[in-house]
């Protein structure tokens, strides 16, 4: 109980501090932004508000100008969906629905790496995408 309060307090402090740290957002053409928006319809981020790893992931989303559905995994039905789909309650987790397949991606660094590859400076968001995992 005390540990949970401490963790939440610390998480909220980190959120407050990060509020004052500017995010340098990516620049892309309107056409590319439209492709990004169309693609990110298929994604949702399961997260806790005061989790530092989730904050780091949310900042990456802002930097890359990506809008995904953000779902509070403390509450149902999202918590139950995360457990049923991903197999564990751990956040952040990015749910990627690519039509015939649903991927539940855990680990903030893996999620950010994936988003950087797919939507970062070097990417071509309007083309088909092949993800290169850092562990491949
Ligand atoms: N290495 C992981 C750490 C994630 C992590 O520890 N998340 C915590 C919240 S900050 C969690 O989900 N804990 C499970 C729980 O509280 O039920 C990452 O970078 O994503």
C-alpha cells in the first residue's frame, strides 16, 4: 500500500518534471502525416498514467506525432483485455492490429524502437513496412 503510494507519487513527480522538458516534434509532409494517421488507427497503447516507462512511450508518441488510442490498464475492460490478449499485466504494451494478426508488444524500448522505425525521420510511412527487431 505504502509502496504503491510512493510509486504513484514518484510517477506523478516525473510527469510534472517532464511537462517542462520540451519535445522536439518530427516534421513531415501533410501526405505522410495522413498515411501515419491512417496506420495508427490500428494501434492502441495500454498504460498507467503514472508509470515512468509509459510516460517515456507517450513522449515518443508526441515526438513522432502519432495518435493512438491510449487505454488505462488499471481499469476494466482494458485490464482484462490486456491480460487475455497479451498474457500479462505489464505496461506499456502496444496492441497492433494488422488485420489478420494482432501483436501485443511489451517493453517500452521495443515499442519506441518499433515506432521510430515505422514513423521516424528515416521512415517512408506511405510505403509497406517491415519491422526489424533489435533482437533478430
Ligand atoms: N522494462 C519494462 C518495465 C515496465 C514496468 O515495470 N511496468 C510496470 C509499471 S511502471 C508494470 O507494468 N508493473 C505491473 C503492475 O504494476 O501490475 C519497460 O521498459 O516497459
